[in-house]
């Protein structure tokens, strides 16, 4: 139960005696806005889609230091950049979230607030941040965030209708959409770095698997610039790691 951090810890304890090669953090849901904070005083969807993944990953890395971690992100994580690149600055007030989505204000206050309209793709950009940061903090581990793009899963009710975006050809079906996930799970460490800079190493951080199944650097598309530049997002990713660790430590799991 990824909404319950005690349940996450119990699951990790049950797995401590097993050798684990790959952890696939795939859970996701689209929350309603204005949901109250959970029992931990935290934004509920961020807890279940990021903090729980962070905790499970950390616990399994303790006994599986060479773990491959794969996080399912979404094409919606680009919404944390797109409005701030293509809208005039005077229209920024029309956007209900801040550049990068997971910024200092969110880490200080928003993580302890009710859900809002950006909750889903804020968690999805956090999945990317987490994957990028894992090798920086666990040098033997490798990590990939999946930019899943637009896939006709059952995450929204309209995706399961007889006439749906998938049936109309507007979304890829799940049989095609799963292929980047499988490649991220099954490829060797060296294969996952093919196509990046020649001197690229895992010590430089985790990578993104795009919708076509090719590896790329996080935040490398043209609209990640200025106040949502790659450097800025990497900085926010480091701050997210610190905030996640501090938050987990501050919660008395047993209670």
C-alpha cells in the first residue's frame, strides 16, 4: 500500500533476504484536486507516487547496491516546463503551478498541502528527478525514468470507453506503450548509455527512456530552458532528494 509508509517498510523487510536485480516503480494515479493531507500531514498523491517510491528504493538499495531502478514518469511531466517557455511572462499567472513544479516553495509548503491541479504531473517530474539522483547517491546503482508519453492505460475512465483516444489513434495502446519500459528493465548498463555523450558515465546520474525506446538526458528537449533549464532542474532534484530524506526521517513509521 503505497499510501502507507509503514506498509512500504514492511514490504521491504519481507524482501530483504532476496536478491533483487530490478525495482520497477510503476504506481500512478490521477488524484482529484483539493484532497486533504494524509495521516502524515503530507500531500497524499505525492506521498504515494514519489515518497513511497523513494523509501522503497532506499530500503532495497541497502541490501541490493547494484539495483536497477526504473521509474514510470509521463509525458505530462513536460507541462512543468512548456507554459513557461512558450507563454509570455505576463500570462504566467494563468498557470496554477510554478516553473519546474517541484520548486523550493513546494518542498517547504506545498508538500504539506492539499492536492491541486498539478498534483499528477508534479509527481511525474519528481519521478524523473529521483531517477536522475539515484546514481549520485548510490554509485553502484543505475536508474531510468520512463517518459511514457501518451498511452491508453486505465488511469482515466475515458481511456476505457469503446470509443477512446486509443481506438481513434490518438494514443498508443499498452502493448506498444510498454516497450520502452521493457527496454529500460532488460538493457545492459552500457546499452542504456548508447547515444549519449561519448564520455557519459552512470556517475553523471540516471537517464530518461523516451517514448521511442531511446535513452536521452533528462530535461534535454528544447523547451527545458531559462527558469526551467536542465541545470535548474538538476538543482531542484538535489533539493528534492534532501527534502525526501528529511521527510521520511521525520515520520515515526511505527505510529
